[in-house]
C-alpha cells in the first residue's frame, strides 16, 4: 500500500490495483473517489493552484486532477525507461526512479534516479558512483531533504532485502544505511519499504520485517529507532506526511484476516 497526503483532511492510497481518495472524518475515512488502476507509486504536487496526484505508470507519469479526478498524461516523461517510484519536493521538483529491461537480481540494464524541474525538464541523473559502478539495484522509494540530499530505498533481492542510500546534491554516495546491526541478521534481514522527510529534515524509514521505524538525520546517520509495537502498531507498510508535518502510518493485515487495514496519525517521530 502507498499513501500520499493531499489537503489536511484528505489522503490518496493505493494497493497497486485500486486507487482511493478518502476524507478523514474523525476516526473514520469517507471514500471520495475510487478508480481501478494499476500503479506503482503516487505523489502530490504542490498547490498551484490545486494539489494534483502523480501516478507511476509506464515511462510517463500520469496525473489526476484534484478538482475533477480526471486522469491525464503529465509533462513528466523519461523516454526509454520504465518508472518505479516518484517523489515531489515542496519546491515542485519531481524525482523518479527508473530502469531498463526487467527488474531482476542481480540488476541487468540501467537503474537511475532522475530529478526534473516543475516544468518536466531534466535537471540531474544519478546512476554511477565516482568509481563508475552502478549505484542502484531497484529504486523502490525516494525522499529528499531540505539541504538537497536524496534518500533512496534500494531493493537488493527477490526476498526484499534492501538498504537506504543517501546521495549529496552532486550525486556522491554520502552514506548507506543497512539497518541496525542488532535487528539486521540473516534470520531477520533489513527490508526497508518507505522513507519520508520530516519538517526537522530527518528521514523516517519503515521496515517490512518488523514494526520498527528508523529515524536518520539528513546525512543518513541513525539517530534512534522506534519499536511501534509498544504503542500498538503492527504490520507497518506505508508512510506519508502532510505539508504541516502530520505523519500517517498505514498498517496492513495478514493474508486471510477478516480485519480491516488501519491508518494511524502520529504527531512526531
């Protein structure tokens, strides 16, 4: 499940097959819009004048109008590559993960992170380190910090093991976070899913293998980790944050469970 916060009282969410826009009404969610559409990631554009939704689908991002819910082609396109994820900064710049060929492990073909301005013009491409080696295997999620760093959740294997890569504004690999050594073992590996940037410019990373959230500074150094089971949050799968800093955590249910998936709001991490 992926989520994105639109207005202060609305969320977009998808399970990759169905897209919903919901309104938060107290402790309930009211479905405003629902579409059967296969997508792999979503992000909200800044208000100009409305908060439209960008969808990862093929080599060009699709766009849904916040006012009419009409699906159209956006101006954000990466020719010759397929898109895997999208992030939008508060300044309107759009960052995407993209790849060529098939998503296999070890990676075959190109694996890139591309930054575009708000008009769709390509600004920066990250693909290789200073030694000429490919940086990424499968770009699953992206967030960016106020100081210009790019944080990439990189999936490394079919069993969803991964890492978090922090790139400087110039594309240098500043740091790689492989999970806390006490929690990242062969038996219980680090399987990062989502990353968001908080108003204090910290990075929060969710981990599919347990219900820990890791808090990194903008350079990718671990500040602390939070065992969310202690406050009753289990099966954490998705994260998003609103413009005002409200953090929403999406929790999945086990296969075959009759329970409904739950979304929680937390004030700070």
